[in-house]
C-alpha cells in the first residue's frame, strides 16, 4: 500500500513538471479585463447591491468582462 502511494505521488509530481502552468502575457485579454466585484458588504461603487457582481449586464463566472461595464458613481 505504501508503494502505491509513493508511485501515485511520483506520477503526480511528474505530470505537474511536464505541464508547467504559464501565466498569460501582461497585455493579454485574460489579465486586462475589467472585473466588477462588490465590496465586502456586497455593495457596488454606486451604492447599489451587487447581484453578485457589479456589472450593468451579465459577467463571466469570475465577475469580469461584464456587458456594459461596471457600475460606478
């Protein structure tokens, strides 16, 4: 059983080293999208309640790239 765990750990480590997680370029769309998060009380910058994000339209699952932009004052 110990050998199974050791081999499993070795396989996971080898897979992790073979597939390095590279960050996107600083000017790529993944890093330059506006994200519309509410504050810790759930309020947006214009004072309204976040639903759960503060975009005028729909946002992606991370609260970024919202249709119509973010709600501001």
